[in-house]
C-alpha cells in the first residue's frame, strides 16, 4: 500500500476532534495551579513531620481535583464538565483553607 494513501486515510478517519479553548478558563486553571503550588510549598516548610503529614493528607484531595480539572481541559478542552470540575476544586480548596491554618 502506498504511504501517501495510508497518510490520507489516517487524516480522514483518524482525525482528532478539535478542543474548544477558553482563555478565561485557562487563566482560572493557571491561578488554581499557582494556589496549589503555594500551599504545597507552605506544607513542605512545616518542620514537624506529623503536622506536615496531616496537612499533606488533607490537601491531597484538593491537588487531585486540580489535576483532574487540568487533565480534562488538556484532553477535551472547555466542555460541559469544565465548570463542574472547577467548582469541585474551588470548594475543596476553600474547605481546606477553612479547616487548616496555612
């Protein structure tokens, strides 16, 4: 089979769907990443290992929500689920902030 035919076939039948982008949403993701990095830096600065472990365990859920949000946007772009994932992250972050002094 000719290479150009295979290439054409792949272009037509295997083309990826374009992701819908949203600059405002990208800024929110960037800001949330900076918040996660800041809190993690503060947690790593805690000298007492037991307290540090407690904070890290509690913050792990927030970091996971952020990763889920970021990965969803990178793979699918802005979609119906995007705002829901952002709210889940924001709620988890706010809950962590209200329960832990950092």
